[in-house]
C-alpha cells in the first residue's frame, strides 16, 4: 500500500511540475490535489509532520487550479512530492 501511495506522490509531483511549466491547470490537477488532501488527512491523524506537508501541498495544488502560483512554489511542491514518493518506494 505504501508503494502505491509513493507512486501516486511521484505521479502527482511530475504532473504538477509539467502543468506548472506550461501554465496549464485543469480539473485533473484539482482532482489530484483533492486526493492528496484526503490522503494527508487520513494519515495526518497520527500527527505526522509529513502528512501536514501533504495537506499543505494539496492546498497549494488546489489553489493553483484557480489562481496563478509562483513557479518557485511549483518546483518546491513538486520536488517534495517526488522526493517523498521515492523514499516511500525505497523503504
């Protein structure tokens, strides 16, 4: 289960970065952000700091569906999600 969620994090990070590069935000990014938010809330019940960052990242992704987000923030969020996904696959 952890590996599937790690793959989801990597996929979300890569897609958010690609959509951020081309300034193309769609309902699909909104859906990924909502799924990440739900995942963060479910695993956030443990009061895990990484889940808090998941919730924060999801809020940025959801916000980017409606408003322009600075490209530096897109890189930070995407890098965090990709890094977290890789560590999930390794461990």
